[in-house]
């Protein structure tokens, strides 16, 4: 897959508190469609490692850093962050990468 120089990829890892795994999945599924509809979102997918059912990794591909920054200001993402307070075992791990 070829990337344009200004595109970015993000891996966001969220870990649920014990017993809150289903809540984490539901919260992330709720933001998937609105995120995919945003300008500059080229891909947004959710993954769960089979050895760790309490962890969900979001793979995000954005046309530009500016598009991603606009995403972070969206109401659906603000609601997600508020829900995370009661669901997550620790803050999400966000890795922003530029293509080589």
C-alpha cells in the first residue's frame, strides 16, 4: 500500500477494567461509523488480540494530521472520552506514525 507523504496512521490501544470488556467494545463500536464518515478518515478498524480479551486496538489511517486533529474535536469522540473514565484500566496508549 502506498501512502502520501502527509498521511498518518494511528494505533490506539485501550484496556478495559476487569468486567468492563463488553462496555469497552460497545463504546468503541458506537464511534466507528461517525469516525469513518469524517473528512480525511481513510480507514478505521477495531481489533482484539485473542490472548487479551480486555484490550482493543483501533487502527486509524488519516489523510493528514489536520484531519485527525479535527476528529479529536468531534462530539462523538468527546463522549467516548467521558465514557472511558469508568471503563478503562489505564489511559489509552496512542501511537501516531508517519509513512516512510
